[in-house]
């Protein structure tokens, strides 16, 4: 196999070729959002220079062209997730909206007083709050799978939580805060054995892990383009056809209807039933180029590279006095979360920034998880296709110096 050419991959990302605070930028905030390759930037530029037009209802050439390109991305996503049918892919503005869509349509439809929804202690707020909101509305109960000291889910506790009251299980594929890869295959099959629906939050998985929604037999799978080298403001929801068809619509407006009159309105077929209003056309079109960027390098090649970065960084940082890694699961995506005893995570982030190293600090939108570990936040370095071993050396050198300041 050809060697992984990180140098030429990195050259595809113009933003990485700059200095911050007089130092070459080292971008390790990829779990928050990763950077965009030239093909994505050029697609956005080309769309507004040559193709811009509203989709699906035009009789003219530009409208046709935009519609075809927009729908091409739907097919690219279908292939990317190995979904059976293109109609099972709904465009949203991101993972957050995808989860809200399911909670507020199907959740609202099927939950009754005393029913239960299961999430995990490892979830991003966007996979907690929408469920809390619908549970409150329907007097249903939110149950939580606890996390072990390693940052892995307590699967025995999960089995005990499942009952005939369980209507939904919603869980991430990989944790943004700790990197833990969850055993979603087991989570899905156990939930299905008692007849509950399963939503997987794939925000942190799409650019690292192979995803086959048919093989997983998952009901819903959500993701965000901006975490897969694509633009912000676009995401997707995969749903099984029969489930999507059984659901009430989400927002009302243009495109989601078949016929409107004051005596009543009928709704469009999926996926359009869930896509009211003019969507984010240019960004959806650019997403196809992001998907092809990942496919051209090969997701498994990217992930192999990120795994060696993670191992290299973990080995080195473990040797530094006063550093404690939070999240030591056996299976992790390229996320290294840590604290330095005696120093505030935000100060560590600022000091790394002065060395050109961009990391995220704080609770990472996972406050219940931070509470579980008795901390307010961590410093998080997260890796992508373009990161290098030299960049890890820069991070480690910084952390070594900063840790010496701790008392
Ligand atoms: N879930 C996880 C695991 C995430 O990492 C994120 C983004 N940090 C989200 C959900 C929300 O994604 P978005 O903000 O793109 O809607």
C-alpha cells in the first residue's frame, strides 16, 4: 500500500499554512470542527459564481443544475452511510437539529406518561436536552447509562435499565469529550430486543469510523458536515424509510407539502416532508466534495493515521508529571483529554495558544460527564487527517513546560 502522505494532504488545507502568535499554527481542535480542503472551498465559490438558484421548483437551467447538484450530495451521503435508499437521507443544519427533529416529531408522537428514554452519561448536551424537553412535555422519564472510570459505558447497567417502558435509546457513536468509541452494535440490538427505537449521534464518528446503517440496523443516525471537512450549517439525519414515513412532519412551510388549502394540508413524501423552506444549498453541494475528499484518501487510512498520532501523543503525555488523562477507553477516536493538577484548563489552553497550538478547553458541552469525573473541564487535543507527529511534539513540549509551572 502507498504510504500515507500527510504532507500533501496538509497542503490541501490553505488555513493551516499560517502563523499564530508568531508560531506555525498547530490545529488540534478538530473535534469542535475540522478544517476545509480546497475542493470544498472551491465548490462554495463556484456555486455562488456559477450555479446559485433555488432548487426543486425552477423551470430554468440554473435551477435544474442546482437541484441536480443538491440531490447528488444526498446520493453521496447514502453511499457514505451505506443506506439502502436515497430518500432515507434528510438534510438538516447539523447533528443538533437532527436529534431535535426526531425528539420533537416521533418522540412527541409515541411517548406517553411513564415511558422512558435512555441516554448516556457520555452525551453531548445536544443529545440530552432535546430528550429532556420532550420528556417534560409528555411526562416521560429520562434514564442515564452511567460511565465507568475508563470513560466506557457500563453495559451491565444498560441491560438493567431496559424495560418495556423504554421507547428510545439515544447514544453517541464516539464521545467528543473523551474519544470513547461505544459498542453501538450491542446497544442497538439490545434496544431492539425490547422494541425501542435507537438514534446514534455520529457527530464524532463520520470522519473516523466506518458506518453502515443497514448492517447496524439502526433507526436513526445523525451527523454534521463541519466535522467531516465540510461546511458549517449542514448536517444529516438518516432514518429507516418505514419509520420516517410513520412520523409527523417537523417544521411547516414550502417544499414539505403536497397540497395546501385552508381546509387542510397534505404532506410531501420523504425526505422532502422534513425539509421545509429553502435549504442551505451551496453548503449541501460542497458537502459532496468533503465526502469525496474522505473517500479518496480512504477512511480507514485516515483513521489508521489518527490512531498512531493518538498512541504517540498518549505515550508521551503520560510520562509528564502532574498530567492526568481523562478517558482511557480501549477503543477511542483521536481525542486526548487531559488535566494538569494545580492548573486551570483555560490557562493551559491560553499558554498553548501562545505557542501556536489550538486546543479546546472546558466542559465540551458535556457537563454531566465532567461532573461524573469531579472536574469542571479538560484540555482536549483532537486529531484529523492532516495532523503530523511533529505537531504532537510541539504540543508535548508545550505541556511539559506548562506542567512545570504547576505546584
Ligand atoms: N454530538 C456530538 C458528539 C458532538 O461532538 C457535537 C458537536 N460538538 C454535536 C453532537 C452537535 O453537533 P452540531 O453542533 O454540529 O449540531
